[in-house]
């Protein structure tokens, strides 16, 4: 089972705890600092039931980092400052 989640640039850069949906309800995953778009995290035994052995499969969580489009002048100023620092 695959779940795609969208996270903010700041969450991916600094790290964050995320709530993701599973068949059993929300589950928490820790997003490490520096997570890249396309990163995949595995939630063991949170996926679809296996019809042959009665076990559960894994759920894969695919992270998509959202790039902000509409920036305030302050946000733009801060990003330009980060850019000058090499980020």
C-alpha cells in the first residue's frame, strides 16, 4: 500500500513528526532533517491484509516536498538570505 504525503519545505529541511493515514487510523512517523522529495518510509504491518497467510503488508509513505509559490516579502527576504549563506 502506498500513501503520498505533501510536506512543507521547512518540515523537510528541519525535520518533523507527521501523522499519516493507515488502515488502522493515523500513525506517526518521524521525518528526519534534510528529507528529500521522493523519500520513502516504510510502516511495517500497516498495509493491506495478505489473503494467503493472514498477515499484513507494509505501507509505504512517499514524501513530496512542496515548494512555496506565493511568498510574502519577508519570506522572500529570508530565503534570499539563506541563499547567500549557501543554502
